[in-house]
């Protein structure tokens, strides 16, 4: 049943999202995983300049932690210890991009399918095709890709098209949403550690995160105005609920500690009283 649902959902996404435009500047099939030694990595880490720096940056990335090597984006055959043969046309080597834009590389073989689909439905994709920016790497980075945060947005790039005040206001708003997401997650983690009810909060938090991903990838004025407000309302409600539960548990913990301390004190006093009574009776 789950497999059928997944297949139907995937097919519906194919028809709803602008898939033909995802790779408007070239089609990139899935890249192969390294089966033996990853010669792309071994070679490039010995090089000086940009080619070597790319490897050191990649090693700090979430792609490295997921064991997604160079060829997952760039193509080529990592099993061949021959530079020319590894970049043969049959392995669909993309190199620095060339006719393929950053979205094509990041969406290669269905990678980041949802995020790419959202981005291509927004106003910035047309600009990427025309001017080469802004694309995935302008916010996420090219090689040292880490978990996305608002602080990675470059305001100077945004102000080439948008008023400075508008950019500043949008970034402040996104930072506020990020902080609320983090606060709710922190409360949820605390509830989980105490075996308290948190499933409803986690489910609604996941919905809020999905809306936030939609907002930051589409990033149209409509999304910024309307979706942002919807997310903030959801998070304010979640913060209130989760904070209330955390306070209740912390108070119960205090009551528990105080009860234990008082019980211990009563036992000690009783023991002292018993010892003294016994001593007097012997006298």
C-alpha cells in the first residue's frame, strides 16, 4: 500500500512540477557511485589552487558526511585512474558546469527534487537562466555545503535587484522564523527526553518546516508576504504549547526533587530521634 501511494505521489509531482524546465540547459542523468577507490578525490586532493581547495571544502560538507562524492554532481567515472578516460562523454562528465547550470547539477538524477521543483517555479529561476544567478550555490555554497541557514544569504546579491530595506526586512523575518523553529525543536527534544507527549508537536513542526522550505526556495513576494505569516502563526502556537508542557514537566521535576529531599530529611531526623531515645533508655 505504501509503495503504491509513493508511486502515485511521485507521478503526480512529475505532472505538477515544471520538470522539463529543471534541466533547461542540458540533461544530466544520474551519476554512478564509486565501486572501488574514488580516483576523482584521490587526484584532486593532491592539486593546488581551486581544484585542491574544492576537496578540502567538500570534506567539511554534509555531502561528505553522506558519502556523496564529487561525481554525484559532476559525473565522470570515479573508478578509473585515468583523467581522460574518467571524463569520457559516456559518463556524462559536467565539470565546472559549462552548459549545465547549478540547478541541473544539484538536481542531477532526482537529487533535491522537491527543492529544485520549488525553485524552478519561482521568479529567480528565469533570472538564473538569463544572468547565471541566483542559483543553489549562491545560498548553499558550491563545495562546502552545510545545513542551510539564513545567515548564508548574501544581502549584496539580493540588493542588485531588490531595495535594501526590503532585503533587510525579509532577512530579519526569516531569522525570526528560524529561531522559532529551533526553539520548538529544542522544546520537543526535551519532551522526548522525558518521555512526554510530543507527537502532535513534532507533526506540526514538520508541517511548518515544509512551509518554510517552500518559502525560501520559491522566494516570490507572495510567498514572503503570505506564507511567512502562516508559518509565524503556526510556530507561535507551537511555542506556546511546547513551552507550557516543558514548564509542567520542570515543575514536576522540582516537586519530585523536593519530595525526595524532604523524605530523606524525615528519615534522618527519625533515625537521630531513634538513636537518642535508645541511648536514654539504656542510661
